[in-house]
């Protein structure tokens, strides 16, 4: 499924990082949507519990981001606890970019749009994906590789 079929206003040129971001978001959708229907709905949306009525899944092709809330368990106060998984695609990645993006992704995107789950987020997994490392990190990697080749320790 290409991005132009899902949303005709977006083209591959306007999607950040082109087909890479498109495929990652598509794979996430094909992974997390069946989880709700085959696992979560059977255990938490039945005649006894009725606690998770829908799939809490947010994706944006324009931003290259996926945010999913998976219920873990219900506590004594009858609230659900959720595990938050967030996947973001970037054009390139290095240590500084990784730390900045991880700090920015700590806030809940789906909840801030007013659609989040009722309950507590007890844990979060942040996945940052990129096709390439940044040019500065690539230069440093090549320097370190050359030092290791000559038997020296990199800084």
C-alpha cells in the first residue's frame, strides 16, 4: 500500500525520507492492528471487562511517526495500565539527534490530541530508525575504524 493511495494529498516527495518512512509506518500498522483484534479485544473488551473499547494507535505519514498504546493490566482502582510504543523515522541519526528526539518523544502525542486511552502509561519504548548516520558521525566512525586498524584506541 503506497502513501498516495492512503492519502491523495501526500506524495512520496512530501513524505519525509520517501519510501523508507512509508514502509516503516506500513509495517507498524500491519503489526499492531491485528494485535488489538486477536489479543486485546478478547481479553479486555468482552462482556466481563469492557475496558479497552478501541485500538489506541496514531500514525502520521507526514511526520514519520507511529504511537501505540498496548494494555498491560488493570489495577485495583479499575484503571488500565498501558505500555506505550513510539516509532519515528529520521533522515539520519547520531548520538545528539538520538538524545534530542528521545527527549521530544517523551510527551504523549496521541493523548495531547485528545484521543488517548483512559488509564496510566506505566512504561514506554521509543524506537528511532534512520537509513543513514549523520555526516559528522560517519567521519568519526571512519577515523575510529582507521585507528583500530593500526592498533590504536579511539577517543
